[in-house]
C-alpha cells in the first residue's frame, strides 16, 4: 500500500478503539492516512490519539471555533484514494443511504469521486433490522462496498453478527481492494451447490453439498469489484447484489446448458458445484412403488461441466476446479488437474471433522497448473473465498 492515500471516517461506536490499531498497521504498510471523526465518535476515542498515530490533524467540525480554520470537505474527498468508514453506525449508514448531510464526515462522503467502503458495527438485532438491510442495498447501488460484520461477543453481551472485524482483517481487505481495483468490470462464472437427478416426482439422487463455499467465493468476487454469473443447484443460500446475476437449476444437464450459455462472456470460471456423475436412464412420471425386494435402476453418465469449460475456452479465460477426495487425495487431485487442463484445483479436506458439509468452515489445498501446492488451515469459507479470488486474480501475472 506504499503511497496510497487512505481516508478513515470514524463514527460513534464502541468499536472505534480498533481504529488506533488499524492506523498503526496501515502506516507500517507505508500508506498515507488521514482521519475524519463525527462529533459522537470523540466520546469513544480521542482525536489526539488518531492524530498522533496518523501524523495528521483530525477534524471533527467544519471549522475550528478556537482558530476559525475551515476544514474543507472537498479537499479531503479529492485527496483520498479510498474512503473507509469504520466503525460505521446504523445512524451514519442511514444518512449515507438517504442523502442526509449534517456533519463533516457525511459532507466528505457525498463529495467523493473514488471508492467508499463501510465497515458496519452494531448490536445483533440492529444488524439484522430490515431498515439496515434496505440501506445496505441502497449503498451498494450507489457503488459503496460493505465489509461484512463478524460473529462474536458484542458489547451488549449478546453473541452474533455485528462485530467490527479485527484491524488486521480490515487492513487486508483494503490492501486487496487497492490491488484488485483494476478487476472491476471483469466477469466471473461460478457454479455452486449440488445437482439433483430425479428418479420419480418425489425421490432424487444427490449429495450433501450446501453451496456455501460457492456463495462465499461469489461474495468475495463481488467485494473485489467483479461481475458475477452464479449458477446454483438447490440450496438455501441467499445472495443479492447489483453486480450478481443468479440462475437456479436442479439437474446436471440444466447446469450444463447454463454454463454453455454464459461461459463465453466470462474471464474466469470457478466450478465449485458438486455435480452428480450419473443420472437415471429413465425417470418415472409417478412415484415408484415398493413392490419387490430389490430395485434395479440404470444410469447414464452426466456431462463433465468442468472439462467442457476447460476445453472450450480462449487463451485469456482461466478455469478453477474443485475436488473432494476420500482416499489418495493429492494423487487423485493432481490427476484431475492434468486431465482437465485446469489453471487451479482446490482440494477439499475430508480429514478435519470441523470442515463438514453445510458448515461455515473449510480446509483446502490449492494446486496451480505447475503443481505448486498452497495449504490453507481450517478457517471460514468466506475467508477462503477471498483467498481463492486473490489467487485467481493473479493468474495473469
């Protein structure tokens, strides 16, 4: 982040104390840092602390009553490469979303020509309130990026979403955002979830995939500025974003048709879906009755979506595949990497009981086309999503 100009907006929340640590991290990365505070925020952290750490004055009001000095919000807006508001309270988010401008921080936001990022922090019920969710959507439509709050113990004593991420995580988000700003406008195709192959109107053959990993990658790609084409099998996961186009399918053949339609318009393909290998040769139009001691069914092989995408691409397109193996994991993963000519292969672990289907955690090993190996410890699927998108975006380097 050498030389990057980062403007921090601090609002009145208990998590404001973390901003002191964030400034230290950003300064160590040789970024230039300036701060603007709302009047309420000074009750949670001293302007003197932020001024000392950032090595710049920290304005709160439009003018200094003691000296008469005017703090020009336009100058701050034009100076910044990025404006990060953290912690962002429900009050400030509501004003930003609805065009209310009653302090220096908000006036600066409404004058910004470059990107604004907000990191919300508030109590659990506030974070889930419908009015806040509506305001998030309004901000996204205005081009504002939102760093999701983390789960954990809150100041109220409740546990849940609403925590401001730790300074190290925010700094990493900023660093990645600055590095990958050039990715804006590029399109990523992501497949997610299972596919179901129906035997009759009430039964199907499927698998335990929840779609969470694919949706986490989609969230990370959207946060980085990519346009996302998401093709999802049956899942309860939800994701709404102005740069997201979602198509829901059921069977492998339905997913194949959508991939064929959309792949030519995308720069990257991330194929996380757990696609059924086989489909019944014949599907009964009525429920199959229990009449014999055995039921014999015939199956036909489903299309190999990942292989098709890899073998039907331009030299500019990049393909990332996923594998889940139960034995000879690395050996089988490398065979798949070679056979399907992938740029990256992500091997899911089955050896850690915490990395389960439907859970929020995962543990993966990533192989590149030269079979170099990167191992990632057990962590949230969203964090892994960002790691995968970061590696994906460097495939052109």
